[in-house]
């Protein structure tokens, strides 16, 4: 009898939900309010510059102004996250985050004696510098707050919060611009950043002991790069996402689509900017309840391919709500990539390297968003708005095909093999 009892396997206990952890919830407050601040500024400054210039290339240049300082600062940001007190670093990063909308508010209200859009690009460059800290800080605190068995569900919930910020930020910005003013939107972004600063500073989490000897900065950064290079699944997921967003995303061109194709106003900008994130929220909520395991790699590749198809269809649409529906689908497909990439990174990265690995991930993904904006603006100026978007969608599909052949480990990936 006892032998029979021992032979019957105990069912594996379901890990406790991360939402029962108050520190995790506070981390989510930090995450969403940094996103709200950043997204409110991104939408507002894009609308303001296009109204001033009516030049899609100027929209693309916003991304370039942000990505250059982002890429330059990100490796050092990751190093600092790995050696400094993460809550304190997060607090000061959020305070600096508020400087960009504060400067843009002062410029718009003519409180400072400057003219020309060059000052707006300077303010955006500051945003690029500080944004390189926000992701690594979040990922490092995430791993300190949650148990390893909670990582998969926590990553999905974090993606929900992230995408909620992507929905609410553009929607709030569009409504505030339409009902109030551009200046009001910038002031609101300042307030969002201050809330995030308080949230991250007051998280209760044990500080790691300071290393007796700090490693040389450049050797330490190189160590993080070597780690990512030797992780084919992590590297493949990062590269796939980077090139898909670089070539397939034309989200920065939405002011031009609204003005010249859909013939709508700033309210439409909030609707269209928020539609992809709404799709991502739904898929992230689903994946938090039904995490992927078997065929996760194939599902990832298929989702990115459908992301490219969706942008091709978007380029053909002439109706606002059809365009919004297609963008909603891009969010569904991109959301799968966001959740899986975040899960892969959390499960494969040792705690002492989370800042550096996260910064490398940020360079891959963050830079692709801004470089993609510059690429989209340049291609729109050369080919025209609609042909450039369609071409980008086809290139995204080609990227998926190449990745599937070049990274068999990613194609065959199962999440349970990473735990």
C-alpha cells in the first residue's frame, strides 16, 4: 500500500500569483507610469512637429534623436544597474525622465528664449539617455521581487502593464491635445514621471551586498555581451524582434497617415497609437493564464510573420476604423513576441548580469523602434508613405524566413527547457 502511495506522483503545486505580492504591484506602478510619461511625450511631440513642418522625415528624425544617445548610454546604464542600489537609481532616473516634458512645456509656452525645432530634438535626446536606465532597472527588480517559478506569469503580467501604458499614453495624449492643449499634455507627462519616481523609491526589497571590488567597466560590459552571444535562443529572439520592428513598424508615421490618408484629427492619433497595445494586452492576459511551452519557438516565428502581413494590409486601408482594427492585430502578434522574449531573458540570465543583459536587449529592441522611425520616415520620403509601409511588411516576412533557417534552436524552443 505504501509502495502504491509513493508511486503516485503528487501534482505539482501552482506557484502563487505574483499579484499577491505588494512589492510586485508597486513595481507595476513604476512600470506603467514611466510608460505613460514617455508615451504621452512621444505622441505629443510627434503631433507638434508634424503640425509645424508637415514633413514625414522630421517625424523619423525624432526617433534618430532618441536612439543615438540611447545606444551610447545603454551599456553603461546596464553596468550601473548591476553595481548600484536599483531603487535609488530608478528614483533619480524617473526624475530626469520628467525633464523632457518640462523642457518641451517651457519651449511651447515660450518661457525660454529659443526658437526652431532643434530644441525639441535636444529634449528628446535627453529622453533617450534616461530611457536606457528604465528597462534594466525594471528587469533587475523583477527578479529580486519574484520567485523563479513565478517568472513566466510575472513576465506576462508585466507585458500587460507595459502594453496598458502603450494604450493609455497615446489615448490620453490625443484627448488632452484635442480638448485642452499641447502644453497640458506635457504637464501631465511630468506628473506621470513623478508618480513613477515615488513608486520605485518606496519598493521594499533587500539591497544586494556591494561587491568588495568593482569590476572594470568595459570588461564588465563586454562580459554581458559575450553572455548574450553565447545564448542562441536569447540572441535569436532579440534579433528577430529588432529587425521586425526596424523594418515592419511604421507607427511613427501615423500623424502623416491621419493627416494625409485618413483625413482625421488628433483624436484619431490616440485611437491608432493605442490600438496595437490593446491587442497586446489581450494576448498578454491570455498568455498569463495559458503560458506557452511546446512549439513556443514556432509560434513566435509565425506571430512575427503575421505582424509583417498586418502592416501590408494597413498600408492599403483608407478607413480609420479598419486601420485601427488592423493595428489591433499587429498588437496581438507583437504581444506574443514581447511576452516570449521577456520570459526567455528572465529565465536565462543570472541575477548578477541582469542589468547588462537587459541593456543589451534594450539596444536591440529600443534602438529598433527609433531607428525604425527614422527608416520609415526616410523610406516615406523616397518611395511615398503607402509604398514604404507595404515594403517594410514584406521585409519583415523575409526576416522571419531567414531567422527560421539561421536559428534552429529558437525554432525548436520549449519554455520548459529553459527553466
